[in-house]
C-alpha cells in the first residue's frame, strides 16, 4: 500500500513512448494561436489578458534591460501552470513532480541570470558577496556564506516546486483512499471525507498556479539583481 501511493510519480511508457514526453507536449496543443485579425474569440482574449497581467506584475520593478526576458518567462509561466493543472486530473502524469525535471528548468535559468550579471555588471555582482562595512575577521565567513546561498538558489527552486506538488498529490490520494474504504462501513464519515477531498482539490488548484508563479517570480528577482 505504501509503495502504491508513490506509483503515480514513476515515469511509465506506453507503446515505447515515455508518458513524460506526451505530458510536456500537451500544453502547447491546448492553447490556440492568435489570428491576424481584428477580433478574436473569448478564449484568445482571456488568454492575452491573463498573459499581459502576469507579465506586467513580473517586470514592473525591472528596468528596460530585463524586459528582453518577458517572452521567455511569460511562456514558461503559462507552460508550468498548464503542467501543474493537468496533473490534478485523474489518470494523468505530472512532470513537475520529478525533481530531475524541475532542476533541469531551474539550473539553466539561474545560470543565465548569473552569467548576465557577470557580463554586464561584474563589480556589482561581486559586491553581493561582501556587504559594505563588513569587519575584517568576518570577510572570509561572509564570502563563504554568500557563495553557498548563491549555489543553493537553483536547488531551492527545484525542491520547492517538487515538494509542494508531491505533497498535494499524496494528500489527495490518501484522503480519497480513506473515503473509498469507509464508504461501506461508515457512510457519514466517508461523506465528510469527500467534502474534505473536494476542498483539498480546490486548494491544490490554487497551489498549482501559485507555485508556478513563485518559480518564475524568483527567477525574475534573480534577473533583477543582474540587470
């Protein structure tokens, strides 16, 4: 029983095709492409409004140099939100519960922000390792601490996204299993458990959107330090 709870996170294949590849391809199929015409349908209008608002909130405190990343981060945000939401559906696979995939997302984006800072503002980037007015004996300790904190950033990005989504999926499966087994013996308790499961599912929808937003927001904050 314990192992079956974690079976939903194992990468499986169907007819030799890894399901994780299909899960990564599906979000791009769901979103319609804008047409070259004056009027669009309601779905395209809502999609454009949603992306514009999120992009505005992400890049509001950033200068013009960081606005070059708007297309990449906005697309990645929509991609993450769609992956997380699709993973809540029954009999689906959530790629963002895999730590290796989340680290594959986090490390290149973090490394790009570091390289941009080194290229354009080398002195300002190095100044983060040693705050102004630091006493002499504390200089080596602070440099080591700031270096460790810099390299922990991509790990924190990947682990945060993985842990939150994995915990939510496990809670949903545990409560749904309990409700099913209590249905014939304790119907009243099973009904209350189903209500709790419904509320948890709504909460998991919010977590799916919030965690994707937090991931991209932290990347934009790292970029803000570099540009």
